[in-house]
């Protein structure tokens, strides 16, 4: 994942931030721990194959799914 900034300059405050977020199903991690900070003016795109965990990742960030405890 890579952020594209709409404007260069001072960093805006974080709108969403997570550290060592582990997502999964049935107690099994789908991805390695995620560290992410999204700031105002950034554009994010999440790409992946079907079943790669994109929707589970988004649902976990929104609080609709519970994360798995980080190792």
C-alpha cells in the first residue's frame, strides 16, 4: 500500500491510525500485522485478488469485525 498526497507540505492530523493490526477469520491471520496512518488529503487504494482479505481489512478498520491479538 502506498499513500498519494493531494497536497505537499505540512502533514495533516491523522484521520485514521492503527499499529500492529492483525485481521483474520476463525483465529487465523490473513495478513501480516498492519501499521497505517491516513491523513486528510491522502488517497488510498487497496488492491488484491478475490479472497485476499480486502473486505475483512476494511470491516476491521471500521470496527465491524474484531482484530486478532497481535503476536
